[in-house]
C-alpha cells in the first residue's frame, strides 16, 4: 500500500467550500494533499484545464483520475466510501431551524 495520499484538493485560502472540504477530510482522518492555486501556477493550470477554463474550487482529484468540483460533504463521503451520518441524515438539515424556533 502506498503512503502517498490518494486525494489532492485544489483550492484557495479565501474559499469557504475549500475550508469545509478540508475540515471534512481532516475530521475523518483522510490523508490528502492541499494545493493553493493562488500560490501554485501548475495547480491553477490544472483547475482551469479540468473545469473548461473556469477557476472553480475546491476541485478534488482522486487517485483513479476522477474529480469532484465543489462537492457537498455527502458527495465527498459517498466518493470515499465513508459513513457521514450528519450529511446523510434528512433530519439534520432541519435540526438547527427546529432548535432555534423552539426556544
């Protein structure tokens, strides 16, 4: 088994979706490489290439060559085959609203 992470996250430090995806991977202890496309011209070129000239982040590349662009936590969990109860729970979407209104 290779020790090299199977996931590369291309993003920027100002992107909230990038931070969310990185938090998700960290929370589930999924090894990954982060490429800040604001600092890495090759990373920026890759993102532009796979997104038809658009700078869309996060762009997440997997070892099998597939990519996800701006994935939700649920889509990321499905791709890496982990259980993400919060993302998969229909009640979790409304739980915060219910809690706030019941006070």
